[in-house]
């Protein structure tokens, strides 16, 4: 295995400027200087700074709950795990429980943090906390979805069949499955 230099000097940020903004996204231009003197202008999507959560709800030891919802980016319905932004003042666990109630109709007595992940960190300044939710009881909160989400129970033992589905392709959901299997192997 190659050695990784943990002391590598980060580039110096000389200027950050918002060059485009919508209701959901902010594009920033970042002027950088690297330790070897090279300069570059990078563009990145700025995040909210609060982060987000993705929850793997376990209705029992052998069944997880997925949601089927509209994905505007691909104009399709996709299967995946419930997810959402962390609201101001919330911890990731509180956000996970709120999102569960809004999207799946359950509240969790036990929520465990598995890992924080990033999607395309070269271009996006955003992170997502992947959590396991257990000991679920029915509870519903009003969410912001434009239509009711379909809740799909899925056997954990049928992960290969899930991975073969065309409508299960979001990278973060696929990563969550790997983390679920790793978590189960530690039990």
C-alpha cells in the first residue's frame, strides 16, 4: 500500500466569490495558490454548512425500509433510503428521526451514526451522515414532499437483487448498503 503524506500543505485560498445562486444552489469561484506556486481558479457548489442525513431504517433484524420518490435530475422514480438536510439547531440524530417521521412514518428509539460521506468533493462542499435507525414505532410528521412517498420493505438478505435494479442507483444509497453490511458483520 502506498504511503499518504498526512502533512501535505493545503492550497492558500486568496479569494472566494459567489458567481451564481438559486434557491437551492450556490456556485463559488475559488482562487487558489498551491505550495509549488501554481495558481488556479476552481468552481464549486457551496453547501449549507449544516450537512444532511441518510437513514437506513430497520423495521426488524432482517428488513430495511426504502422509499420510492421522484428524482428531478433523472426525471424518474428511484428507490433509496430516506434523507434530508439537517435543520438549524438539530443534531444529525434529531434530523434523522425527523426525516424518518416525515418520509417513512416511523420514529426510532435507537439511532447510530455509521459514517460521514461526501459526494464529489472536488466540486461539492457538502456532507451526509449515514445512520442506522432501530426500534421503530409508528409516528408521522408533515414533510415537504410534493406527493406521498412509497415505503418499500426490503429483505436485507436480498441486497444483490436490490443492486441489480435500475431504479436503485444513487451512489450514497449504494454506499449505505456497504456500511450496513459492515455494521452487521460487527454484531
